[in-house]
C-alpha cells in the first residue's frame, strides 16, 4: 500500500503543472500516468499561449457548419457519424451553447484564465531555467479572401470590447509583420497578447523539476478502480499497486469521464482529435505563430522546428492517424507560406482534446466526492491554461482561496 497526501491521475500539462505547484509548496504528491509522460494532447499541439483566442468551441452556426461538413472527411471540423447515446446527449447539450449569448458569456472566464497563465509561464521558465522555446511575440492570423478578412474586422471589434489587445491589418502591414506569407495573403489580425512554447519540452522539463522537489511520478500505471467510504475515496487501485491518498486530482484529459464514472460522477466530455506535422524549420520560416483563417489551422515556429497543427474531429477516442486529414493540413499551409516545399518530417501526430458541451473546462472540487478535485476539459486551450490550472489545483488542495474565479468551471454544472 502506498500512502500519499495527494495523488494526481494524468501526466499531461495539467497534471504535471499541478504536481510542480504542489511540490513547490512542500506537499507530498504522486502523479500516475497510464502511459508515458506527456504522450497525449499535451505533446504535439500548436503550443500557443493565446489570451486573444478566449473563445469557446461552441458558437453561433458552429454545429450547423459541422453537420454540413460531415460528408467531407478532410474538413477542418468533422463530426464522424456513429451510434453513441452518450455522444448524442453531448451534442444536444452542445447545441444549447451555439448562440451568441452563451458565446459571449464564456469569453471572460477563458480570458482571465489565460491571462493568469501567461505570467506563470514566464515565472516558472525563468526560475527553473527551462529550455522550451518559449517566446512572447504575439500571433498573426492570415486571410486569403476579402469575405473572411472583413469578418475578421468584426471579430477584432467584438474582442476589443472584452478588453483584448488585437489589431486588424491591411495587406502591407501584414506582410511587413510576416515576410514568410505568400503574396496571395490580403491581410491579417495581429494578436498582441499571445505567446508560444514547445509543449512537450515544457512538460518534461517541469516534470523533472517537480521530481527534484520531491514529487513522485509513476508511468504505465493504469487505474483499475476505486474504493470509497461514504463521500471519500479511500484507495486507488492501479496496475502498479494500490494508493491510499488523502486527496485525488483527476486530470486525465479525454479519458477522465471513464474514470469519473467509477466514482459515480457523470462528466459530459467528448474527445476531439487534432493532428500536427512537425519538421525542421525551413530557411524562410514564419517568425511568429500563424493562424490560417480559411484553412482553420495553425503554424508555430518552435526553436529549430516548425509545426503545422489543425482539425477538430469528433470521432470518439481513437489516436489513429487519418492521412487524408494530415494531407489537408500540409496543403493548407502551402496556400499561405512562401517556403512550404516538402521536406523531411520529424513527426506526424494525433491527440485527443477533451471538450465539454459549453467549451469550458471542469476545474474544482466535486460535490459528490469530497476529497476529489477535477481538472480537465480544456479543449484546444490546455497548453494555454495549463500552469494556472496547476496553480489553482494546488490552492484547492491546500484550502487556499483560488487566485482566479472558478464559478464557470463547476465540476457538476450539468447535473
């Protein structure tokens, strides 16, 4: 039997950030991961820390667009038809948030989480001397069509009303900011608050520091079940032994609902697959992270590497790589970048991003299980909100008032 103060389930950026924040406070913490550390959605994503993108996935017209794209498996937002009662129930909830009122209501809490996370990146990286290609140089969205560019002007006005620092750019200003853009690019949006990082380097580096501070990390430890006494978890049985923690943090990403069910908690969450292609950085490379508007994908420079990332595929939990979707990402980048000639690729990757029906994460204590804290459902903003989520988990564990407002992120808000 392993006796621990805190047991964290999940070895992605959320779990590792929580382990680090707790270890810094001198708390005895063990993190368990069913595979290797940082092999899920924290590994191969676009690596953007993006307060200017404080918008949820559901919004006006989003579900209808996804339905229209169901016949196109290369579309940026793809819903794979399948018979799954839980997925149907999730879609019905998702539909309720595809409106302007819900969309606008979600922006402030996402904005505050990301704005709180960015200085933590800077603080932790500087303090621990982490080599993770972090840069705060903003971001740039590129447009090929006048229709999208004009819609972008409206989006800038809308987001400025929420206090976000961004600027709509004409053709000349866009090309001056990013010379790697093709002549066909007609304009852009400059996201001035944003930063980027190599997410895998950050997570592995932070995990090493957490271990030096006393945290234990156990990989290839599959959770087999829980035992409870009243409203508390007493033991967690795993393939590497049984743990008896005082408190449990559930941060297992898209796999969290399966574990939560074992505790009698229904957590509406769907896995949204994303893809990326990572290569050596070409001679003419983007200087700052790019959002490619019509292609709905991202391009991120990461030190000596360049990463194309994109797609949102609601197809259930499966990390199978669909080459058609990967090819669509490659072709999408070629429409915007001067130097997009084929070169040796280092990695083609897919990962599962956990998405709640309202597009907001679940962060907080469970009302049903008193010694359980849930931290998951960050959708496409897991890297952006990782450090602040870890800090908040540490505060909840230590019974300290959270440094950000958590009212919108209630664990049982759909029950």
